[in-house]
C-alpha cells in the first residue's frame, strides 16, 4: 500500500495508522490541512473489505472536511478517522478508549466527532482518554428544549435548505408542495431529512439497506419504501443520497431521471469526472461537502459557545453558498463540483 503516490493523497499533512492488539483496534486518522484551524471530522466505523479501501475512504473524507469547513466559513481544518470493523459486533469500550488515546497523541491537531457507525455514547467513551472531542454536549433547541450533542439534526436541516436552493435554481420552484423526492438511506440524517420534507409537503420514496429501518421511517412520514437498487430508477424531481459514498457512478448516473441531486452522503461522486457526467445530463448536483455542512457547523459552535439561533442562521447560509456555486457553474459552463473545489482551494490558499 503506497501512500504518497495514492490517487487520493492530496498533500495530507499527516496520516496515522493506529493499532491496539488488546482491544483489536485497527484505525487510520488522516489530517488533510490545518491552515484554517485544527482539523475536525467524524470517526467512521465500517467493515471495510481491505486496508486499502479504508485508506481511500479516510483520505477522501478528510480532504472533503477541509473544503467543507472552508466554504462554511469556519476556522477549522479538515480531518477524519476510520475504524476497520463492524460497529454492530466489533465495537467495545476498550476499542473506543484505545481510539481516544490515539486521538490524544495528536495533541489537538485532530478533533473527533461521530460519523457512520459511531454515535454520541461512543465519542463520550473516547473522551475518557482525550479532551479533543466534539458533538457530545447537550444543546438547546428553538422551542426551549434540549437535545443530545448529536449533530445529525443540523446536518439534515442544512441538506433541507440546500435542497430547496437547488430546486429553486433548477426547477424555478420556491415551495416543495408535491415535490417528489427519492431518499437513499434513512439513518440519523436521512430520517430527519424525510421529516423536514414531509412537513414541507413533498412526496417521498425511501430505501435503506436496513429494511426494518426503511419501514419505520416510511410509516412515520407516509413514504413509499422501495428496494435499495430500485431507488435509482424512480421518476422523481430530486434524488437525495444519504448513505455511504461513491453512489454516483457510470451505472447509476445513466439510470437517474431526476433533474436535481441533493443529499447528505459524503464523497457521492465515485470519481471526479462524474461531476461532468451529471452536468452533461442536465442534472444539477449540490456538492456534498457544501450541502451537508450543517453538522460541522453545529459541533463548531459547541466548542465556541452554543447559541441555537446563531447556529441555525449559519446553517441556513448553506443555501447562499450553493446559489453562488450554481450561478458560477452556469456562467463558466463547468460542473458544480469543480467550481466548489476551486472556491475551497482558493480560500485555503489565501489563508496560507
């Protein structure tokens, strides 16, 4: 496994391979760029087929976090971590504490939060070994109540306002009443998104690799549940990928009929060229790390002093950033993903 000539190695400042034989921990922490501030990003636990697959994921995810924080206007860099293992069967307190010790060894260059396969309780367990955690402090809500530190509701709300911006730009619609949306993945973020869309009057089709989860969400929001592979063939206005990455590839892009792709998943494009492929088909793509920035905005304010109204205003600015990207892409006849990448690199470059 060669790191420095890896196609997804992008001048990463630090890549750390972590192992703890006693707990069985096998993990990778990638710090992409700390120009704007310490790197912050979630810890994903997944049963990767190989170490090479885990390395590719953490390299791509950490670079996406740099771009995400830059375009969200946050004083944060980009980092991510992955634990190789099945979160349902391999996760133990000893493994999570070992992960916490490895985060602590980086001395604050990397701040860990939850991600696919980990949750607030897991990050709290890591916090027994490191102070460099986020997404664990109970927060106030708009109605005066409280919720856990889980940033998923903020991520979903950011996707919701970003989806509305994409619909306004591509379909010239200012409301979502009767809009048809296919959501792929209805876990913590996709499930919240389904409720936001239902409340706005959208008609929903959903799927999830966990059929029971899909059924529960479908019953709760009045959606139609479909088989995982069928989600790409639906005749809908918006396709919202909210599961794992690389879902937009040669096969799936050819099957899509939706004029808008706007969802919460990270690394949705299997390869960079797929941004052009979407553009060639007239599909407006909301770059993933722009539209799903609500979570990192939420956890940043946890560390900076949480104020619900301020957080929501910042999350809602995602719509403005996307609108600017869409306008530039139209004017320059370039894919939205390429425009967003350039904007993020320019922002980091100016700071550097």
